[in-house]
C-alpha cells in the first residue's frame, strides 16, 4: 500500500517528463514571441518607409528644416531605422532559443531516465534521501557512456525529427533571404536598364538634331511602370520613383537624369545623374552617376 502511494508522486521519470514539458512550453513561448516580433517589425518597417518617404520630397524636407516637430520626428524615424538590424538579430536569437528548448524537451520526453541522470549530474536536480535509483551515484562520464549505449533505433526517430525541424527552418529562412536579394537585384537591373535606355536615346537624338529630345522624339514612353519603379520622361529629365522599399531605402525615393546643353555655337550635351540623398539608397546603386558614360 505504501509503495502504491509512493508511485503516485513524482518519480524520476515523471519529474524528467514534467521538466521536459515545461521546456517545451518555454520553447513555444519563445517561438510565439519570435513570430509576434516578426509581425510587429513588418508593420514598423512599413511605417518607417511611409514616414521617410514623407520627408524625402520637397515639402517634407522644407518642413524638417523649418519646424521643430518635423525635425524631431525625422530624427526619431532615423533612430528607429538604425535599430532595425538589431531587431532582426533579436528575431534570430529568439528562434535559436526556441529551437534549443524544443530539442531538449524532445530528448527529455523520449529518454526520461537518461535525461534525469543528466540533470542530476549537472546538479540541477538531486535525489531524495532514501531514494534508490539505478545509477544514482554515477558521474557524468558514466551517464554519457550509458546514453551512448542506447540502441540506434531508439535514437533515430527523435534525432531525425530534430534534424528535420532545423533543416526546415534554415531552408525557409534561406529561401526568404534569397528571394529578398533576388527581388532587390531585379529592381536594380530594372532601374539600370531604363536609365541606360534614356541616356542612349538622348545621346543618339542630340547627335543628330543638336537639341534635347522629349519622350516622343526619343521614341520612348513619357511614363512607364514596373513592379519596382514609376518612370517619367519630360523634355529635359528622366525620373525613376521607387514604388516599394528596397532594403533600408524607402519607397518614394527618386533617381533622376537631367539633360542640358552648353555652348553657343558648338553645343554639347551634358547629363547630370542624381541619386536620392538618402545614403541607404546610394549604397544600393553606388555607380549610378557612372551609368551610360563611355
């Protein structure tokens, strides 16, 4: 009768499974926090993009230079933008912590006897006085030797699950980063092609007519749109306005080429290539001022 009452309590195996369950709950909490932070960051980046776009045009720059509230708000936006890489790193840390907790929990649930011995060896638990458990006095090396003697069939399934989870998460993140980089590369290629098309057409037309050509004369559309940019051509200017954020370069950023002539009798064509003032945009295409130069 006494043995039956004793078995109703926390035996070493039950203790191991309880701890493993708590670790699993903690892992799921960290995973939930990682997903929640990811959603908040997505909204924050969209808000930052809209805010920085507001101050990237003439009226926004005028307001930031002449009104204290706008100047302070622009400073806060830039500080928040600088924190984005740290927040992205926090996402990775939360994900790693979640994986570690879940992996340890899985091992504890599958191998509770070995798990409780490891906890005791690391002095995270201790045996109750008078409790007789096989291997209770074993040191850490002996415990690890016992773990090493577990049949491979028992180890195969949990470790296969662990490896599958890690590989799946890594693959998803890798695909996401690859798609993001591919999207940015496509956007920059799109900008480069349209800019070169305008410059080459303007050079060719000026070489024949010795005057600047508008969109019709250059046989180019006066406005066009892609997935990434809106393009406009006036009589003297080509403008590309980003429709989406490109890394830390906000939507609404403008790249332009201004055409002009100099000289009275022997006229020459001059092209002024102007990227956005935002350094994040300049870093995306640092050679913009050299596009179309022979």
